[in-house]
C-alpha cells in the first residue's frame, strides 16, 4: 500500500511496486566521520590551550609579551575546540538530510525520485523509455545488503536509487513494470455487435447500409425523339398524272426559307 506522500502524486490506477529510502548506514557513516573529525579538532585545541605556556616559552618571547602570547594560544585552542563541535554538527545535519530527504518509488508506470524536506523536488522516468538498468554493491553494501540502482533513459541523466535495501528486488520490479507497460491496452468495455441487415462491401461483418434520402432521388429526364436528316427522308412514289420525270439538273431549287427576294 502506498504511503500518504505517494498518494499525493500517483495517477489514477497507478500502483506502487517498490517504495524505498536510503539505508541508515548513510546517516551513521557521516555521523561517524563528523564525530572523528570533530574530536580530532577539539583534541588539538585542548592540547594547544593546555600547553599555551610551553608553546609561548618555545617562541622565546619577551617577558612583557609572555602573558599576552599565552592568552593568544589559549584563544586559538578554544577556537579549535569550537570548530570541532561545528564540524560534528554539520556532518550530523548533512547525514540526517541525506538519509531522510530522498524517497524512491517504482510504480507500474514510472520510476520516481522525490527529494527535500522543506523544498520538494522530483524526477520521473517512464518505464517505456528506460534504456538501461544497473546496480552496484560495494564492500559495506554487501555487508548491509544494500546497493545503488541506476536507471538510464536516452540522453537524460541517469536516475540513481542510492543505498536502498535489496537492489536486486528493485531491479526486478522495474523489469516487471516494463513488461506491464509494453502490453497492449485492453479496452475497458467491449465494442457493440454489428446490426443485422445489409453490409458494406462484400465481406461479412460490416454495418447496415442506410436508405437513400428522398431529396437525393433524381427523376429521369425525358430524351426527345431524334429528327431524321433531310437526306434520310425516303422519296415519295410518283403518280400517273405527274408527267415525265424531271432530271436533277433541270429542277428548280426552292427558295431558301430565310431569304425574301
């Protein structure tokens, strides 16, 4: 089940496969380093302040300046002690922030990293764009069963899941999410069956052909009868009282109906 922090930015239907944070050894390592460095500085300051008179004598200062020189060395020793305490506090705060600020999430859609305590920042890599996944385990990582997983996406900077428990499990979950993202999306509701009746085309399984609209029906246009040409009219038969036939060259041509002479 996703935490309240993850529920603020999860998409609808998105599932969290892995939710991790850095191992406590990150905080312990920085705390130990700050403690050692702070103790060394504080010990140097304490020794310097305790042996201020011996240091002043070794410098062969004049008697009227001896007390002033001793006071200076004590001040320097006290400054080193304060510096050691400040260094320890800085390592303490940095270690706590590096341990508590990052949060790593692997969902069925992306790899998400959220950082910050007061100011939050995040980086998301969709699983469909992941090109390479690498994990690394050092000597101390093998002792604590932790590791770092790097997720590369094209030319972008790799996203690192640093010092998480069971890095192999996180890598396997990323592969699982990639396979789920690569599967085709099944429609939530099936398509309705085709209505019975006529079909478009010659195959079976189309949709019914709609009847034509009344306004789209064009009545047939009547075609006038062809008028025969004058040359195609058969000559009339001659009768008995018509006289002899007139040769063609002796016939009178009728006047043109368009001319009035």
